[in-house]
């Protein structure tokens, strides 16, 4: 496993690099944001550890630039700042985890291992099942390239089905995920909404994607009827 560490504080970076090397990781170190970005875009790393306050280019900008071309590499941010706004901003920019200085090496190592176990993360906002596409960012749905207008509940239901494509979801699971706790409505609400969705998503097409699994619930999947 090869890790890139971008940290300008020599003491901190040598402490981390030595610790990770002792754990048999290959570690490249850069003490400058611009040089770090060059390394990150030249070599294939399994994980990036970024400080925020860096000469050359700050850690947030470095992260944003990397995310434009490499959406999957896990990124751990190291920083002295612990303001909530900074954390949120960096998660928005595509950070996977955050560690505030000072920290114990054991904690850094645990986080590094957890991120590596998870592996490359798909950050695409688009989910697809055959020619049906749902974009979580724009909240738009298209089938065969044609825009489908959904109400917000229909959208939530479709998103839940598509995020679990191929898995049978019971009516109870659907109610728990799509409706909130205040839901005390009619018991066949799921069937009603699935019917609405089918009208919009499947009716105009020969291939039906939303499937009823008798006695169990619903699923959305490509391929044959389960
Ligand atoms: Ca720094």
C-alpha cells in the first residue's frame, strides 16, 4: 500500500512517515502543496494524508484539484483547525476522514487502516439501472435519455430502490427509509407509490425495471423477473 503524505511541519511528517513505514506502508512525503499535487497526479496512491495549511497550495485546494481527476482515492485530512465549518467544508471538497492535531499515532493508524479497508470510494452522483439514470446532485431522473418528473416522495422511493438495485426491499424497509416517523398513513402507501413510479418509469417501455416479489416486497433490477 502506497501512501502520500503532504505535510510541511518536518517534525510531524517524519513522525508519521516513520510510524507508517514501520507498519510496512510505502510512504512518499511532500512538504509543499503544489509539489504534493504533482506527486498525487503522477503516481497511483492508495491513500492521501493532507495537512490543510501548506505552502504552495493549501490542503483544501489540493483536495479539490485531485477530486477533479481522481474521484476514488481515500483522503484523510490532518489539521490543527477543529472548527466545524472547516470540517464540513473539507468533507464537501471530498475528504473521507479528519484528524485534529495533536493526535496519537495509534489513532492515525487506525483511521488509515479503516480507510484502506474501505478501498476506493465511488463518488459518482449518478446511479444507473439499465437505461434508467438518477442523479443525486441534480435530483434528475432520466430513462433512455428522457427526463422523468417525479414528486419528492416518488424520487426518494426510486432513489432507495436504485441504491439497492437487485435487493428485495420489504414494504416495512421502504416505509422506514422513505417516510419519516410521523408516518401513520394508509398501510398500502408503498403499493400506491410504486404504482405511480411504474406509470412514470416503466409504462412506456417494454423492459420493466421495477419488480414485485410476491410476499416479500419490491426490487429494481436489470435482467429477468426474479
Ligand atoms: Ca501545516
